[in-house]
C-alpha cells in the first residue's frame, strides 16, 4: 500500500470517527405537536413549523418527505397531531421520527373548514416565538380542530378561537367597562386604539368606531370563554355577525399588527355563496343573551 493510500485511509477513518461521535452526542427530544405549516426545503425536504405541548413553537427540517414511502410524510401534513422525535441541530432541529395520533382528514377535504383551521394555525405561527409555551394553547388548538371538523358554524368557531387566544395572551378587548372612565357597561363604541368600548359620556372627542350592542357584547363574552357546548347552541344574526367581524378584525390588526391571509382566503370562498343568516333586532339574536 502506497503512502498516499495510507494517508487517505487515515483521513477517512478520522472523518467517520468524528461523524459517529457527533451522532452519539447529538441531543434529542420528543414532543406532541400539531403541524402549522410546511415549506419546501432542499429538494424533497420540508421545513416544518409545529406547535407542541412541551416546547411551544418548534421549527424543524424533515428530510426526504417528498419521496415515495417516506415515514415522515404523514406527520407534516397540515393540522396533523403527532408524537414527534427531534434531533437538535446548529441551524435547525431535525425531525427524525413521527407517529400520527390524529390526521384531521376532514379539514383537508373541505376548503372552508381548511381555511378556518389555517386561520388559527397562522395566528399562532405569526404571534409566538420559538420555544415559547403559552399555557393551555396547545389543548385549545386540539379542541378547536376537532370541533372544526363537525361544526355547523365554522365562522363563529373561528372568531371564538381568536377571542380566546387574545384573552390567553392578555390582549382581549375590554367590553364590560368603559376604558376611559371605568364605568360598568354592556357594549358601547369600540375603539381599537383604546383597546375596548367607551360609554356614551366618553365617546365625544375620542373618535368614532363601530357600535357594539348589548346583545353582541354578551355574545362576545360567551365566545371568548371557548366553551364548545355553549358555542354550539349560539344562534347569531347578520347584524351581530357584522359587529363581531369588525371588532375582531380591527382588534387583531391594531394590537397584533396582523392581517390573517387565511381569513382573506376564506372570505373569497364565502363571497361565491354566502348563506343567509337570521335577522336579529336591536341587541343581537335571541340566543345572544
């Protein structure tokens, strides 16, 4: 064997030993998580954002999921709930194994439900930091996805999730008292910059905003509790829906500096055929009380 061959073999041996050492010492961890979004990465790979119960937002590379027969591919489908196994990396962590718990197929077969499920995922993705655990958020997201598969009112369910998320984050609109004088109220004029409603005495000179009727204020209070049984019984008329839509949209835009792209997608779908909602009189629908 020549000197050059021996040198090449020694170099290869050192590289293999170094690689084996790195593999033995690479920290690993597991988590239960939901796939929020997956983007193409290095050919057949995907860069995936998960929201997990144990670590909050986790970003990891899933290699080879675009190849036929990939064991990781089912877990990177949107909204899928899985047990996930990761290896920590210098640039990004790596998804090494996954076991699907609930695929939520129904959400991917219905474009409207898909859009509303995506609204919740986008809201979490764009407002949380990596490894930031928001207590109760993972469980609420799982409940939301289960409910969205069967809900007869996906739009109301989506608003309820957004309101509950704002409540969880300490950014919910103030609706039970005037934000200027602290007087108890039920509804009023909503101003995004003030973070809530104003009583009639405080409105002059404060600017103009949407009026929130007493019935709508009570409906909002129910929705932000995210009690799925009560939400399923809500019957909300068109006027109340309009007040809720404007308040939620303006509040999120002002306080989170965010306009949800998924919401625009759903609105474009609904514009093709908007179902008629029951009319309600002043103060919201009959079940808004």
